C-alpha cells in the first residue's frame, strides 16, 4: 500500500506539469492567432469587447451555406470559432447542431452567453481545445460532420485537407483566408509564397473536391470594416492601458500588428471565403 501511495505522489506533479505546459502552449497558439503577445490573452475579454465576429462576416457565410443546402438538423463543426457568432447564428437561423471549438476561454464564455440569450444553447455546444489537436483526434474517429468551418485561422493549404477529413462524402467545408492579387506584377509583390486565387482553387480541386462558391470582399468594404474594427480595438486598448500600465508596451505591439495587417489586406492581399464540397 505504501508503494501505491508513493506512486501517486510521484505521478501527480508530473501530470500537473504536463497540463501546465499544454496550457502555456495553447495560450501561445491563441495569441498567435490574432497576432498578439501571449501576455495579453488574460485581457482578451477587454481587448475584444464589443467585437462579436472578430472581423469575419457571419451573414455572408451563412448565406453561402444556405444556398448550398445547409439547413435544419445538419451537424456542423466550427473550428477556431472565436466568440461563436457563426455557430450561434447557424443554430438559430438554420437550425443546425453545432460544435464550436476554440482555445480562448474568454471567447467561448461569451459564445455560451450569446447562445443562452438567443435560446439555442441546446444546439450550439462550445469546447475549449487546441484546434489542431481536436481535429486530429476527430479525424481518427468514425464521426463525420455535414459541414466543417475554419474562419480566419490556418491558411487554405493547411485548412482544406484538415477540414475535408472531418466531413462525410458530399459534405461541405468553408475556409476564410487571403489570396495574393495576381493582377499585381510579381516583382511588386513581397508575398510570393501566398497563393493566388487560381492557386487556391487548385488546392481544393487537387484534393479531388469541388469549389461550390467563393465570396471575395471588395477592397472598399474591407477597408471600411477594418477601420471600424481598429477604432474599437484602439478604444479598448486605451482602457486596458489605463487599468494595467504594465501591459502598455505589449498592447502597443498588438496595435502595430493590426495596423500592418490592415495595410496588407485589401491591397496585395484579398480576403475570401471558400466553400468546397468533398467528393
């Protein structure tokens, strides 16, 4: 009996240490997903206050999915769901059964509150997990979804093969990513590794799947949306700086990253939503 007690004392701290390492890694991943220093993750609820969709366009995506035949009872997996706006609206407007996955607890808590408020908590379930880990485990299982989403996390060349493994034959997957405007001369582009629109289509078709729809935002709409989001971010950032002066430097770095991203998107980079059907 004493040996058993010794074993528990030995393995307990090891498991706790592993959990701590995993949590730190997840925190870094969450921070990287929005180009923020990891130190800011604990204040994300303040930094992103009043920004339910974090830059995505739920209305346009849901319209694309509805046109493609998605409706009541369809099972949806929303990876990197953020605050869950898309997940909740799919449950509310289309009657889907949604599992929404993200690594940021503050975002998930807001998503759960929104689902409760709109009466769809029974159809929109939120899971805290590393998106890659969740997808890998799910792909090894037998369960498959009607629709899988990844809006604004991994590039299309990584997201497409990941998502198609999670839907059944004939199922849909949607990706939000940027492509490089091929109308620009190659010598003027600093981002030749970023695929063009034609390249993105080839990535999906190269998997044997079919592009059902593409939504490319007009540059004027992108600039207007990004300007509005940045004004809100900047106001939130000022409040965080006043409350936590020690985070001021990292908040400044985060805002600089957002300004740079806004400069790129709508210029050399064009945001698009891709909807594909697995063969």
